[in-house]
C-alpha cells in the first residue's frame, strides 16, 4: 500500500494501533483470497481495492470533501443511498467486520452485544478506521435494540441522525417509512445545503439500481452447474459495493460479468464437479469477515448464494423508475425498501419464502443458517426458518459464530460433516 500516514494523521487516527491492523489484514487476505486457483482476471480490481482499503477510497472521499461534498456513513441496507446521492453527497457503508475493533466497542457496550455493533463502535472510538473518521454524519436506524442504544453513545462523538424503521408491514407502516425517507431528505438538504428535486432523485435511483442490476447479473452466474466464480470472491465484491464509488463499481462488476459470460460458454468452473452447493442465510458478513465462506469452500462446498444483507437482500429488488414527482419517487423507494425481509420485522414469513425460492433458483444442496453471536433477532427467527426448511425436506445446519477464530476448528468439523452428509 502507498504511504497514507499523513492522511491518517490528519484524520486524528491512532497510528500505532492502526499499524497492527495493517499488518494482519494482508496476511489474512493472502490466505483466504490469493491462495485460490483459477480466479477470474476481473478480480484484480477488487484485490486492488482491498490492498488499498484504508488508502485509495478514503483519499477520494477526502478530496470530495475538499470540493464541498459531504460524506454520510450508514450501517444498514434500509438507509436509502439514493436520497444522499441526490443531494450531491456521498454514502458509504460503515459496518465493522473485524475482531480487531471489538474490544474497543466492549469498552462502552455490554459484552453480549453482537460483534457487528461492537466492531462498528470500536472502529470509531478507537480511531482505527479512516472511513469512520471521514464520515461527516452517521445515519442510524431503529432496526435492533443493540444499534438503537449504540447510536446514543456514538452521537456524543459524531453527528448522528436516526431513521425510525417500522417493525411491521401494514399499509400504514409503508406510509410511515415514506415519511421517514422525506425527513431524511430534509436533513440531508439542511446538512449539505443542496436541494433534492425529482430530477436529481430520478438520476440517483437509476445510479443505485444500476449497481443492483450489476450485482444481480453477477449473482445469476452462480446458478450455473459450472460455477465460474467462488463464493468468497462474490462476497468480497458485495462487501466492496457498500463503499466504492457506485458508477465505477457498476462498470467494474459488469466488466467482470463479461468475463464470466465467456467462462460459462467455455464450461469453466472454479469447483470440481459434484461440489455441494450451499446457501448461507442470516446475519450480514461485513468486510473483512470471510470466515464462513472460507470454511465452506475449503471443506468441499461452494457458497452459491447468500440470503443476507451482504447478498440478495441488498440487490434483489429494484426501485421502480419512471415516477416523475418527488412524492411518487419516495413512495417507490418506500415500497422497495420495505420489501426487504429483515428479522427486525414481525411477522417475517416472507423471508422463509425467499429462502425456499432461492434454494430452487440456485439448485441448493444445503442451507447454513448463520447467526452472529448475540443477535437475538436472527437467533430467534432461526427456529422458524430451520423448522420450515426441514419440513420442506431441505437440509439445514444452524450455526452461531462471532469474529474470533476460536471456533474455527469446531465449525470446520460441523460444516465438513454437514457437507459430507449431503453427499
Ligand atoms: S440484518 Fe436487518 S438490521 Fe442488519 S443490516 Fe440487514 S436489514 Fe439492516
Ligand atoms: S446482526 Fe442482529 S444484533 Fe447485529 S446489528 Fe444486525 S440485527 Fe442488530
């Protein structure tokens, strides 16, 4: 990585501690990613993005700020990036996916908080991630209790705006979410000094839809018998989608898909024939959490679909384009976002239907239902999900894990046995 120390210093980062992270990340990346055989050439772009993870994109964001743009950081796929880009600002994902940041979060949060929240709070308060330093404002949401309370702690350190997400899906809840989207628009306008109108919002709806279309195209390749790209690689792309420039990301992902088109024509697979096709369902896998994909794909399985926020929940539905009034566009945004089936809703039966549909579409041999430790929502919903899958005759394994490697061997044994049983 090029020398970004001056930039990090200007961001008020703790350079000594950050150096430790810079030492471990390349080693993990080499072990998990660069050791793979026969990767598509188009992965070179994403490898570069990771090799410069705390350099290139942060430098771009700082440059944009110098040119008067504001940067908004968010932690959930319910926050509509469209509204932020429509105000000529930049949206970036901030979810922490490394154990490195967890102890920092534990200084202020109960230990029995999910690692994603602890890592996100730790990355900000310990000053060891440039993205968390750069964002001018954080946008939180009321999805789960851990996050709701974490925002109260974070707001002492950074400007924070919280969107109130309804927890049911009645007509009045769709209306309430549309009102929240309008309120976000007002806040973003006030903070940036830029007006959002129907023309700008239409352009940003298309911008984010284009990103979703590229991810859908990528995902469709995994439905083939010959799987032209590993699950690990697709996970990495999904994780980068949250913070890369959307136009460039879409372009690079479509270029990779052109290469995958050729691979499909030539019948190239990165897995041996007969490799078991696995769907991971559950809590999100924020960068650099590659643990489960790595375990599955080194124990005889191939991850071909993620029913996760770092997966289908992020890109499956598009916002309806072509509405020409601001009110109509907000309605279309509310419709699209409220159709995400997160465990924070009750009831959430549509999520079970989604998983069963994905099992068919991706010709899945077995489902692994993943829960990040201390996530009560997905843990509790796991009972209903796993029961429904068993009743439908779909093999399922429920697991709970965190960001440490303490359980890696045990998971390897359990996942290995599950995949063998599928045979
Ligand atoms: S799991 Fe739910 S709360 Fe978490 S990022 Fe996804 S939609 Fe948001
Ligand atoms: S994984 Fe669960 S507990 Fe953690 S942030 Fe998401 S919804 Fe909240």
